[in-house]
C-alpha cells in the first residue's frame, strides 16, 4: 500500500496541474478563479491546471496561489495535499457571511478561532480540539491591513457544511446563541487539517454578505459589487503579507497542542 506522502506527492500535481518543483514556500488559498487570474495578471505568470479541480500559479518571489474550490471537503483535501511539500505558511483568502452589526459588507475578519460545525474535521481530531490559526502569521496579515489604513474585526467563525440555510429560522437562532462573528464553509477545516499536517496557517476573510438580515442574502448582483470594490485589496493584502513573511525568513513554529 502506498503511504500518505507518496499519494499526496502524486495527487498535488494531478489536481493542480503544477509540478511539485513549481510550488513556493508560501501559499495563498482561495475559492475563486478571479483571484488566481488577477494574481497571474499582476505577476505575468502562467496559470497551471486550467480545467482541472484546483488551478494554481506561482510568481517569481516563490508565492503560490491555488483555487481549491468550495466547501470543507475540498479544504481538507488541499491541506492534506500541501502536506507533501510542507509549505512554511498558508493563508486562506475567503469570503464569509457577517453575523454581527459590526461586520458589514466589505469588512475584513481575522478569525481567532473557528467552530467545527462542518463535520469533516472530526475525521482528523476529536471534537474538543479547537480549530486555531497560527497567530504569528496573523500578525503579519494584521500589520499589512493597517498599512492600507483599513479596519478589520477579530472573532470566532462558524464553519458549516451546509450551503443553503438562510431560510432556516432555527439555524439563525443557533448562530445567534453561539455569538459568532461570521460564517463560512472552510476555515475550521483548514485550521484543523493544517494542524494535523503541521502546516502554519491563517485566514483573512472578506465579509461578502449579511445573511441574517432579510435583504442581506448574497445574490449574483451583490457578489459582483463585492468583487468590484474589495477583492483587489483582499488579494493585495494577502500577497504583501506572505511575501514579507518570506523575505524576512521568520520561522513560524508549529506547536502541538
């Protein structure tokens, strides 16, 4: 039987179309192809894996971006596959729904933790193990946000495996009772599977909708507005944070807990 390293070294290029030696030491993750396209346009680099599950690109500074798709199962898959190259840092540039009056559309959230409501992470650790980012990595991201004179929020994200819930009053009440600041489908999984693979990881989330309000549910029109106004800044902050982390060469030690 093949071991995990043999499988993931074969499957990372298979899913992304990118040879192993093209991956950088620092990784940006996204759910959206336009992030990869903007990255490739900015740095005049090739996009590998067009038409595959997880297209990717790497710039001349050794920073790689991957569109791994949507949902917790894909989040677990990419973090397992990245274990084959053991990157020095991984930052997720995702979108989330805001659950507080203080998290309006266009705000950024640096999660201090995520609640594991998706189920996927239960295959890696018992439910009592917290889903946490690497705080040193988040410090670099925080500094870059402030350099752009942008405000951001911190708090706990609820990660669910359920995409269509906006109509469910009981689920709304559950979110209210847990006092979460935002909701998404990947963050907890990325944190837990990153921990399992000893990968330093973080997330910078862009509030793209406020789904607990009657007129706040995301639509195609509203998402286009978010993309036009804030996605460029979202991507740029991620690029600058991870590039500076690489240039400074600071080691983000993975602690077992």
